[in-house]
C-alpha cells in the first residue's frame, strides 16, 4: 500500500520525532490521526498542512481511555488503522542512589505502559483486519546500559522485548512490529532530566552530533513504506560519531 493511502496514528506527535514524522507523512499524503497532551502543538502541525488529511486528538498515553478515544477517532474517520506509531517517552536520568522513585514510576508509566496502552487499543482491530503495523520509538539505551540511566535503559529494554513478543505472536495475522532505536537526537527529551547541568550537557552533545528529528522520521517512514512481505523489526540510527 502506498504511503498516501495509509491510515497512521501517531502518539506523542507534538514535538521531536513524532512531530517530524507527522509532517513527513503529511507531505506524502498519508491519512493521519495525531495525538499528544499539548493540543496547541498538534493544531500547529495541522495548520501547516491545510490540504492534508489530519485529525488531532488530545491524549495522555498513560490514560488508556485517552488512547482508546484516539483509536476510535481513527476508526470513525477512516474505518481502519494501518499503522500505530507509539512515540511518547521521557528520560529523567539520575544515579540509582538518588532514589528518584517518582521519576522511575513516571518513566514506567509513559515509556512502557504508554506503549502497552497503544498496543492494547489497536491490536484487536489489526488482528481482525489481518494486517497492520505497530512501531515504537525505542533507543540505543534499549540495547546497551550505561551509568546514571539504569531505569531509562530498563524501560527501553522492556519495549524491545514487548515488541519482539508482539512480532512473534501476531506474524501470522500479517501484523508487523518495528522498533526505531535512535542514538543522540536533538529533541526536547533532555528537558525531562531533573538535573539542569546534566540536561544542558546532553543537549549540547545532541546539537554537536547533529542528528535531527527529521533524520529519525525518515527511518520511521522507510519502515512504514516497506511491502507487505517485508518487515523491519529493529533499526538503530546513531550519529556517525557517537561512541555508545
């Protein structure tokens, strides 16, 4: 199916990789349902593409009812869902000894349960369709562990495991499972880090390495645009000079 015919739901579409993916797909004439907590950001994306087929919905991925409403909007509008892109995530890194339990819980709720909520909402529809594609933004941190990021890495390892389980369980229903694992990308993710010095250092490194949200969006769209017989299970996209 050509991209311009695909119905794509993007969770976490208000900034960064999600926003860049929405814009790229709008240019390619996909049919979009974009969702996030910041409604004004979604409205700006829609206004930038007045001729595109874009519907917006305010939603928090930690709230399953919100996610269900996004899926309902897609079904009411288009009658099918070809792709769900679970992109929402946070990265409040800190040493374990600091015991930031509230931050840990928030990461679990968004990074893991947010993905599971999306899967739970859309998978019965895709199973009935006997087709579909579920994509999640993972991370290099889902493949390696490094200091001060143990919980964040843990959430991304979990997403990697969940998405592989999804692939194995649903392959005979022609449902694809893809994780996109970026390295350092210049997004707003650094703003979720509590320690301002650490956040600023990461942001500076992201800018120096030069990988953009648009770079990752091109990888997401590549995975979406593969023929039915081809499934990209995992794509790691790093800045060329990144060590980890």
